[in-house]
C-alpha cells in the first residue's frame, strides 16, 4: 500500500476551464498504483474543479456563460470587492463547484467515464498560476 | 490494508433521484473493511450524486423542482442543445451537485447520519443505465 | 499504513459559517500520519461544508447573503416546509455546497492553500449541534 502526495502548477489565461486530466494521469502512471483512489485538490478560493463533458467545446462554453448569469458580477449587495467585481463572485462560483474531486483507480487507470475530463475552473479575469495537489493511495 | 474498486449499474426512468445507499453498503460489507473510506463516483456528465434527506419524499420533490427553476431548459443563450433542451442543462445541474462523494467507514459501516441517503441524480429526461464506481480503502 | 475514523461536535448559533480547520488539523497531528488523505464529512442534510476564503470576513458575509438570494425561503412551489421556511431551503443549500471534502496530507500537514479555511455551513436558523466525521488514511 502506497500513499503519495504531489502537486503541479497550471497557468491560466483568465476565466475559463483548463483540462488537467493528462497531468493527473501522468502522476498516477508514475506512482505505479493499480487499485486505489486519486484525489485532486485545488489550493485556491477563486478557482475550483469540475469534471465536465470533454468532447464538444460548446458544453464548456455554456458552463462559462451560465456561471456569469448565476453569479453575476453586479449581484446586488456584494461587499467583498476590494480586488474588483470578480473578487467575491470568484469565491461564490468556487463554492458552487468543487475544491476536491476523488476518482477511483482500477487497472492502473483513473476510472473516468468516456466523456469525463477533469478541469480547473478559473474564476478570476486576470491570468494566474494555480497549484493542484494530487493524493494517490492504493496498491 | 485493502484497496478495492468495484462498480455497479443503476437503471433510471428519467429525471429524478434514485437511492443507492444499499448498493454501496453491500459492497462495503462484502469487502470486510472495518475502518477507512468509501468513495462513490458516477461515470457520467449528465447525472450526478447527492446525499439528501431520506425520510420525507417531499424533500426530494422540492430538490427536483428547484433544479428545474435554477437551471431552466429555456435558459437564454445555451448552445449545447444538439441532444435536446435537457442536454446542456444536464451538465450544468451535474456541475452544481457532485460527481464524487466520500464517506468515512467505522465499525464496518458507512458513517452516514440518520437522515442521509446517497442518491444518483438523473438529469436526462429519457431512461438511462448509469455506472457507479466505488472505491473502498481501509483495514 | 493507517486508517483512522474519528468525529467531533460543533455547536452553531444558527445560519452562518463556522471554521473547523483547527479541529481537523488537531486530529491529523494526533494521528501521526505524514502522507495521505484527510476526508471531512458532515452527518447532516441541513448543514454542509465549504472551503472558503479565511482572511477577510466580508467574503463570508457575501457567501451568506448570496445563498439567501440563490435559495430564497419564499421560493415558489416548495412544499417540504413542515419545520418552517428554512426546512427545504436548508437541504437545497446543502446540495449546492458539499457534504464531504478531501484534503491531501504531506509533511504531516493538511495541504490547504494560504487563504483556505474549512467551514461548517449551518443552514438552519436555530442553533444546532453538528457532528463532523474525519477519515485519515496514510503513512
């Protein structure tokens, strides 16, 4: 039984989703773990994780659009805006998606479905470098 | 220390919530694990997981109703609708709930609270067969 | 390799967020685990978890405010209100945030980012005692 914790950085160009499936799969492959659990964790409160449809880019375009509507930057009453109109909304959009996501491992592979990709969801308008931590546990 | 990854299928009759607590508990019992972690993962982007109130069916009726209001099928501007008006909205409703859920194990049992049931949340109108993967790690 | 499951109680004074990072860190320290995974799980359907900005209290004030707007107690059509107008809405707000959250462990510490705190999110108006279960797995 092994327990490994590693991390990697991902640069963003501002708001949007950035696929990190390959980075997580590469860490799993290197670990040699065949059966167990991979947990992906983002160390930020203005970026989050989401497992989303990875085939047709219009799916993610709708995700980006919908979140602008669900948590609008002019939502009345928000006061945590010292860093701009995308400050509080970035935290709220993070809270509505995920900070951690756990994916079972079998036969040495992440047990993702055919259309599932792991994405970092950047909620700030400016480019950022984001740190993703991955825990791998298993045999 | 054991690490086991198994899966099961659950048929749905279209939109709604389908309890899977018994299926997950049965896998745990068979594993013989007494202390550790159970992770439930759904391999789809148009169905999700939610742990919800398991006593009064009106609670889940409100959940279904609220998600129709929160992510309406006529939400303006959605373009990922090749498979129908429940296409993009099924992904968005998935993103707002969960793809994975992890439940601690003690004394050989899932440490769910009295009123917690694990549910598959189907977001497509048509019946589907959904695959749920379960990782069990522990002693 | 160790697998430990423990729990603690946290009293709430009604709606709001209550930081539990120190409680989880204390359990981790006592476990002696250096590398692995910590999973935090709340045993309730009217309270949830969220990892949120821990520096400026206005961030959490906006979170509380936004959830009142997103899931209003007078949302039309809700029928699960036997325990009051905060009954069904407490479950819905729970479903939109998290029941479990998993945080990688390295060098004996939770790998939280600088601005991340773990919070219990109480959705009922009345004070409650909430039970949080923590699974720790690793070496």
